[in-house]
C-alpha cells in the first residue's frame, strides 16, 4: 500500500510542480511587460526590470499556491484516470478516502514549503524588489524592511519607523551631515504629513552637534522640503498581503495602541492563518473532477473547468475581503467565507460520486 501511495503522490507532486512553473513563467512575463513602461526613468533599465520581476516570484508562488494545488491535483489524478490506473486501484479495494488522503499528504508537504517561502523568503524579496525599483527610478538610495524605511535625501539620511500611508508617516529620525560627512544634527519627529510640496513635522526634537557641544531645541511643528516624496514612499511601501505574519502582528499592535484602524492588516494576517484550510479545500474540490460527472471528459476540459473554479475562488475571496472592510465585518468571518463556500460546493459534488 505504501508503494501505491508513493506512486499516486509522486504523480500529483510532479503535476503540481509543472503547473507552478507554467503559471510563474506566465505571470513573470506579464509583470516584466508591465515594467517596460517604467524603463528609461532614472537609472531603471531592462536588466533591473528583469531583476525586479525575478524578485517577485516568491510572492507570486505564495499567492498562486491554492490555484496551483487545485490544478495540480486535477491534472495528476486525471492522468491516472485517463490511463485507467484509478479504475484498477479502486477495483483492488482501495477506498476513495484513501486516495484523497494520499493527495492531501502531498498538499500538506507543499503547504509547509509555501509557508516557509511566504514567511521568510517572499517578504525579504519583495522589500528588495520595491527598494531596487524605487532607488533606480528616483535616484535616491532607500532601504525598506519590516522595521521601517531608510532613505537618502541630499546630505541627510532619513529613517521612518511607521509608514502609515504615502503622505503620512510616524516616528521619523533625520540625520544631517556636512560635506565632509560629519554629523551636524539629529532631528526626531513624532509625526509628519505631506502638504503641498513640503513635509509638516509635528512634535520635533532637534539636537545640533558642534565643537561647543550639543544644543537641543523643541518645536511643536516645522516645515521641511524634501526629495523624499509620497510617490517614492508609496513605491517602497509594501502592501499588507506581502508582509510576514510576525510583521503584520507587530504592526497591528502598533495601530491598536495608537487607536488606528487595523482591520486591513488583520484581514491579511487571518488570510495567512487560514491558508492551510484553503489548501485542503482545494484538494478536496479536485476529487469530484476526476471521480464525478467530469470523469468521462478529457484532461483539457477538466483543466479548463478547474481553472474557472480557481479564478472563481480568487474573485470570491477578494470580494468578501473588501466587503468585510467596507461594512466592518470581523476579519476572520470575511476570510472564512470563500473557503466555507467552496467546501460546501466540494461536499455537494463529492456526495454525487456515491
């Protein structure tokens, strides 16, 4: 029986990896084509656009994983069915639940790999990609991590801890240097907002460094003109869906401590938490395509219908998430709507097999 499980598992695994490779190649091509209209801005050329696209692949793999698992299971089991191997397996007394469990184990193995990619590889690659493009287009050096944004602004180095939005930031440190790279002053800002063509700094603590010592000044507000515009910050600010779970959790804590709306980030965190359930639902949904009413059709038709289901899941998931934000639904309920709906559909289709 272990030999049979291994054979079915390997077939589904190979099919899933092939689907992942094909979809990644397709989406990478589309992403690269979309970057071509930015080529020529500043130092951003085709080579950097290609590098930017390659850095997006871990995030794309993580986002496409539920659809990939669905199509991989359909193709793998469909291949066995088209060669009458599944008929022999069933005739030998192997239950349908045993076949489903074998495919589930493959899905759980790939899920573990994707969770590692989503938590440790994709966020770092995404930060690097956004910073690379921002620096090349604007000519200003910048580095984004889950602990904030570092940017060069003339003779100043700016550190922004809290990226609330493109035109509003919090906990900013500005290090000013002279032409010989000697520190002149350090300015601490609680909050800054972009108004007109300048930044309005609020609750400012400035420390000036000179041969005579350090002079400290406090201001309720100051105005500062900077090359660091909201457009540049928007380029390097990573969306909630691209952050790690730990990064999301820390930022949600900060937003809640400051009385700010955290639902958008809580929704992204719950999506990560529910991903194992989504994967199992997709695998469960694939079984009726092979053993149900579609068992007599070709593999191409199964792939087509499975793709429609995958796209449908993505659209339902996105729609319920945004509706939850608009109408103030708890993030967990918004996230669970799509998996529960498709589980009901899969259960109904599965029931028709018997």
